[in-house]
């Protein structure tokens, strides 16, 4: 861990300066965030070329191998999905501290890991995608093109991440950050919502690029439009919850059952502390797909 951080420090100051310059020119406002994005549905899909451990048995998609993994320090969920026949696999939101655990499981299951994807540029942990690319031949990293982060695959609305006969479809869900995406399984039975929609909650909006108005619209338009029975798998949970459904969150989420104005008032008055690793995590994750460790 220390070697990773020390290796990134020379880069950190220049990245931080770049972020400050960007913030000063754009103001990180909701209007600026919206202006950087394409209108929903205006882009056709492009198929890219290429702790605690729990296994949730709720997924009913035929031919899918699924594991939900947990990193306790940042309360982050990592998700492993694979085509049961071809063994091609995708890893969602991997964490640096659990890279050995994840790669051991992938080896034990005989999987061929094709893509490691981040749902956004995380502020509370360092992704393992850069180090993982050095240890898994042919592995590609992926993240939203609006994240400002480097990766092999820059994702946009409607893009597909294919693994065997399975695929994940990208839905852009900004508001927590510009680059937040929700990844929806092909049959819409599962949605990996990152930090946009949490179980009975949602991602904070007081970071640079955060916008409560935009987050509210993203969740209602891009996630709550999925079938009621679609399983919701977030990037974090702090209360031991593992999964919800779109129908449950639409009905019971205490923030998102409110009007837009009430939601904005809640989000603007959370007064949450800054994540402990924010200063190092953001700088590292901006080069998540290509940094050399």
C-alpha cells in the first residue's frame, strides 16, 4: 500500500492543480456539469473489443456466475460476474487492498478476466485496476469518459461490456460525480448502481462535480425506470445490507421518495466529513487504468 502511495506522490500535486484549474473555470456547478454531457439517448451503444465475502443467491439469470465481495475499511462492494459457459468475466469496483483475494477467487473459479470497470472515480479508496492490469494478461480497464480518469475503455451512455453471452449496459447516472454510471445486466435483472443509488440512501453531492438536482434526475430517469424486481447492488453499504430492488427503493428510500426541492434541501445539509483517503485516492484513481505500480 505504502509503495503505491509513494509512487503516486510526484504526480499528485500536478493532478490536484489540474483539478483546481478546472474547478476555477467551470465552477463545478450543476449547469457546468450538464453542459459537459450529451443528452440521454443521443449516443448509440458501442461494444468494446475486448474483508467480508458473500455470495448472493438472488440472481436468477441463466448462465451467470455471480459473487458479491466486501472490503471493510471503505465498506466497498466489489462484484465479480462471469459467463458460466465461456468463463469470461468482469470485475466491478475492485479495491487495492483486496487484489490478492479477488485474483485468487478468479483463479480458483477458472475465470478469464476481461474487464475491470469502475462505476466512477472513487474518493474513499484506491482502485486495484492499475496493479491488476500488470498481473492479468490482456485485462482492460474501463470508466466513464466523463470521469476525467484514464482507462483503456472510455464508457458512454448505451455502451455494452460483453463477457461471453452476457453483457452489461451503461447508463450514465451523474450527480455524485460527473462520471458516475450504473451498469445494467442484459436482461435487466441486476443493476450495479455505484455511488448513485445506495440501499435506502444515495451518494453524497458535496464533492466537486456533485449536484443534487442532477443526481435526483439520474436516479429517477435511469434507475427507477428499470423493472421493480431488478436487483440493486450498490458500491457501498455501511449497515450490513447487501442488496435491494428498484421497487423497494422507489417505495421506501427516505431521500428519493421526497420531492426534488425536499431532496435538494436534505443533500445540501448533510455536513458529512471528508473521506480519510480522499487526497490520495482521487489522484490515484484519475490514472486508474494505466498507472504503473
